[in-house]
């Protein structure tokens, strides 16, 4: 768990919960968020925030600047697999 990533996820989750509370759950919330570099604690924080659609882009560049669609797909698949256990709709 990376503290900076979790802090960002916590902020987003608080915003989602606030929107839901203000509208008494009538507002549907879709959040386009990063994959948090695969930090599943951060992903789970967002997934369990009450949002209706968890959306994230499949990034295609590795940390070394090399195009790596296979690695990006594997990371996105891992995140999506975990999301399926945390009750989130998935949209890429």
C-alpha cells in the first residue's frame, strides 16, 4: 500500500459518499479513476465508496516509457478481477 495513492483514493471516495448523501442516493455516480499503479487497497477504497460505475483507462505505456499493451492489459485485468469481488460495475 502506497500512502499517497491511498490518500488520493480516500479523497475520491469521500467525494462520492458526499454526493450520495447529499442526494439521498438518487444520484448515480460514475468515477473515471486511475488504476492506482495496481495498489489494490486504493482500488478497493474507491470500489466500496458507493459509486455505481468504476471506470478506468487501460494505460499502454510502462514505467520505463516503452509501449506495453500486454503488461497494461494484465494490470487492468488484475484490477478488474478484484473489482468483481468488491461489487462495482466495470467500464473501460
